[in-house]
C-alpha cells in the first residue's frame, strides 16, 4: 500500500501562502525579488491494521526538528521559502515502505544539477519541517547542510547530515553520523541503564559533545585524532596520531556508547542533579 502526497498544488497552498513582500518605497534599495512563504501540512495515524513502526525523513533543502507527539499521530508542519529564481518548486512525497513511512523533500525530476558542489543558498527553495513523533516510532532523519534536532522523543533516533549540526535527546537508542557538523547528545539515564544496542556517534571533523545523566554510566569507547576532554574515570592510550579512551571497568554498566571521529574534538561530561 502506498501513500503519496505532492505539495505543489497551488489551489491547496493558497490559504497558507503569505504572498509577496510589499514593494519598498522609491527611496529604499529595491529587493532583488519577492519572497513567498508557504505552509504545508501532512499527518497520519500510526496505529491500525498496518501500524507504522518507523518514520524516515529525507530533506536536503532545510532543517528537520522532531518533538514528541501527544497522541498516536505523525504530524508534520513545513515552512517553505520560495527562493528559486527559475520558478520551479520544491515539494514532498510520502510513501509506505513496509512498516515504515518515508517523507522525501525534492524538486521535480531532473531539476537539480550536480555540477556545482555548493550552490548559493538563495538559488533554490528552502523547506524547514517540524515533525511530532509518537512514542515507540523510530525516527530516521537525513539532511545535507540542514540541522537535525530531536528533543524529548520517546523512541529510537537515527540522524545523518553532511555538515549540518545534530542535537539528540531521547529515551531510546541514538545513532548520529556527520562529516563536519557538530553532534550534541544527551542520552536518557533510563536508556543508559537498560540493555539494548549500543549508542553510536560518528564524525569526520565535527566536534562531538555528550552529557551523561544518572548512575551507572555506559561503557565508553572513544577514538579520535582530535582532543578528548572528560573528567570521567577513563583509561587513555595512543595509537599513532589517534587517542583511544575506554571507561574504567564498572560491573553496573549496561549500555555501550561508541564515539569515533577522524579529527574532531570529543567532550564527555556528567550532569548529576544535586539531591
């Protein structure tokens, strides 16, 4: 079964469009072109005869911000800045893929050319989205230069960017990969104390900043050619230009936290609330 929605229907967007910015007075410098902002919406219940177990979001044209849903409905709100001078419009499609639903932000086929590695940001439309994710539904978020931000989720999260920043705070398992973006992770204390797959944070040159809460902490394995900053009880070793850190043995540790970077700085701190 497939669910598909394309957000380029003018008749559906007219009510959400803010229209053109008013023209400046003759004494002001003229704007190079008007900017139109449109509001798009998509939602779907996750329970039923064919429940949704995972939500995949691919957005190469803006940010992805995720929050916990108060009900059992996936709800996505989008703000689109119409910047493309060619007049082509970015939109989105939604497809059912087994137990997962995938929302993909894209231009019409053939519109984007890859001859320019980093095109000017005002040469294409920008689409930023906020998604409300029900508890237990896995979120997989992918961007290029956009931000991935997951706050207060009650599910597993996988985040991938090229050089956009990643912020993760969830009660579930977290995995994050970036090239030059910064990763900020705040694993939940209950998640660290429960058995499950390892938490994985990876970058090429981006910094990785982790704040741990609760006792016991996870079993740590960290490796990078960059600086490792931590006040935790760890053992350090050198392997060529790379530094490797492992946590001191703790029989109470349940979850494994793997952190690796080619050259990025890694910082790990503990945030224990005062009784």
